[in-house]
């Protein structure tokens, strides 16, 4: 039984030895120190450590493309052109002096040896009393010594081309062939120059009372002052200066052509 006692003594010695080792380790261990929570230090990350954030894709704003506005083609405004004057009709006769009256144009033309000498506007018969067309000639001339521009009194001026009545006070007066009360009647009217070309009292003469000569002058029309006038009783009327020129230019026997259209 001695070997059992020896085995127990050996275990006790081993336990004692282990206890000594434990005590020795505790004696040499440094006193505990207070733990400090380490502060995180931000160190630069390596490229391989950086997880790239996805780059946001910028969706471009689509601006509507402006449709180019077509530039208007510049237009050139043409300058107003003068209305061409009506062509001069040919002379009815190639020789001598001749007068042509166009009813459509309300124009008188005076020719000599086929060439135009002068022309001016006139007023002819109103629609109900038209100027007769045909070929005539001047067979009577009459004029007033003094110039008349109204029916009340003459001016002091002498009608220079009235050579046959220079200073004698002669008056050329038209009287109405229609009786008083007729729509065609007119009061006795003083005339400065008159050239009769057709029997029955058809004259080329001045019409100092008339305003509009030329196209439209032979039909009813309203004047700027609101009054109305119309064409003649069949004669061919003109302004005083035109009648004066015609009277001095056309002798007795001068042919007169009156045409509706020319």
C-alpha cells in the first residue's frame, strides 16, 4: 500500500508546484491600465480600397430645335410709273390746217400739213344733247371786244385775238333756242370767242362757266364745292386761253372732223 501513499504524495507535490507557478505569474503581471478608446484616424485610402460611387448620368435636356423661320423674300416695290399719254391720232388731212375732235377722249387736236400744232381738252354735248359727229368746216367767227368771265359785266381787258372788234364794245351773246321752262333753256350768255362749224348753232367756243374739261366733262358730275355740272347743249366748249388760240389760228373754211372714237 506504500505505493498508493507515494502516488498521492506525488500528486500533491505537482499541485503545489502548479500553484506556485500561478502565483508567480500573477505577481509579475503589470497593473491594469485604463483602456482608451482609440480615435479613428482617417488615412488616405489606396485606389484599390476606394469603391467608386456610380457617376450619375446627366441626361441632357433636349431643347426643341427651333424650326428656322423662312426669311421672306424681299420684294421690290416698283416705283409708280407715269400713265402714258394717249397716242396722238394721225391728222385727218395731210395738207393744210385741220381740226380733229375726239368725243371719247374729250380732246381737240389742231394739225397743219399733217403735223400736230397743239392740243387741249374740251367738253362736248351732254348725253341727251350730244355733239354731232361728221366732217364740217368753220363758216362763221364771232368774238367780244372785252373779256367776259361772268354774265354780269366784262373785264377791262380786250380779247387780243378779236381784231375785228377792237375797242368798239361788241358783244357775242348766245341765246337759248329752247323756251323758258324747258329743261334745256339757258339765260343769254356772253361768249369771248365762237367759231360755228355746223348749221343750227353748233360752235367751237370758250365756256368760262364750266369747270371740268376732258374725260367725264360731258356727263353729269359733282364738283369739289358740291355743285353739279354736265356737258354742253351740243357745242364744243373749252377754256378761254384755248379758245383764244384756236380763234387766231383757224381761218374761215378750216375743216373740222368730229369723231366718236379715235
